[in-house]
């Protein structure tokens, strides 16, 4: 894992799920963090439920947390295992 990946994973791990009050790190919801090219990071996560009603918000929160890390120029977030993952991913990454 690169230094940037470590920093992004740490920052994204602090994002809190408002339904449970736990962080992404505590709930082990982040599947991967990869620096695909210098300054570009891809995050994959799995929500707590395939019908999680706040998955759009969680995805945007992860994106915003990752963008706050110095050195990050672009963030792509991919929700996996959600009934609306295609729509969530399209919306989140369109706004990136």
C-alpha cells in the first residue's frame, strides 16, 4: 500500500455511519483503497445492507473525506453489493 493509500484509508475510515454511530473502520466497510495513478484514488466499500437508505450519502461522505487528504487530486468511490450500486456509483463519480 502506498503512503497516499494509507492516508486515504485512515481518513475514509473516520466517516461515521449515522444509523449505527460507528465509523467505516469499526464496521470494516472499506474493501479497498488503491492509488490508480499519481493523485488518483479509488475506494470500494460495502454498505451494511443491500438496501441501505443512506448509501448515496455514505458514498459522497467517503469521496469528500478522501479529497481532504493532501496529495489527492481525484477520488472515485464504488459502492458494492447495493441494489442501486450502479446509480450510486454514477452519481458519486459524476460529481468527482
